[in-house]
């Protein structure tokens, strides 16, 4: 399973109405944090009712918790856009 698929599967726990998982690693090739895997820099665009009543920090924590330490440990940069 690709890392993108793992991210999508993990975030299903938040019951998103909309979810985009975008690999931006190619834009950061040769920069700090580029481990050569092609899976180091990610952007998540998500809309989920489960996040609506949370503060911005709590939303980000919920996403990190859903992803878990195994996935988070494999990502150098994660941009989160909550709709």
C-alpha cells in the first residue's frame, strides 16, 4: 500500500465528506527533509463534520492522532487545509 493510500485509510476515522491527499515531494527534491523516497512532503485537504467544533490546534491534533505515529514518523512536512 502506498503512503497516500495509508493516509487516506487512516483519515477515514474522521468520516470526511471531502478528502484530498496530495504528494508534493517532487516540489521539494533536493531540499532539507527530502529523503529520496518521493513520499516526504504531503498536503491534506479535508472537510469533516467531526472537526467543525474544534479549535484550529485541536483539528490538527485530531488529524495527527488519526494518522498515528507510524505514518507521521514517515512524513517530513505535512500541510493541512481544513474546509
